């Protein structure tokens, strides 16, 4: 008689530290500033990830995934900012993610 291997479930307590590159700032639903790409994502990232990050408003600490191309990501961030009463939004690309503790 064979038995199935035991599966040990341990809650993963790893915290992650992310390094982002700021690419654009949106306010009042409009592009305020755009920066060129200076760095390439780490090779272990399977795909480029753009995020919209808000800070300092009633929408603080909101992070939303955006399209992979910067042009589409900026357009989506403009729509997000407009829907959030003009709140500022930073468009950032993830460069690396590192396990911490």
C-alpha cells in the first residue's frame, strides 16, 4: 500500500521589499511630469509591471496594476486621478522584489 506524501503547510512570513522606478506623475486627471526609463527590471521578473500609487489623500496607499506600456499606463492613471477628484497618482515600474525576513 502506498500513501500520498504528507503536505506540510507553513504560513509564509516573508515580507517583500519592492524597488520601483518613478515614470510619471498625474494630478487633476492630467500628466504633470514624465521621466525616461533609466533602469531595466531584474531578469527574474517575468514581465514588466506598472503600478499607480496614491499617497497623501483619502485614497492613501492605494496601489493598482496598470497596463505594461507606459503610454497606456499613463492614460489609465489619468482616468484614475480624474475619478478620485483629481488626486495625484504616481506611475511606477517595478524593478525588483526581494524577500525580507
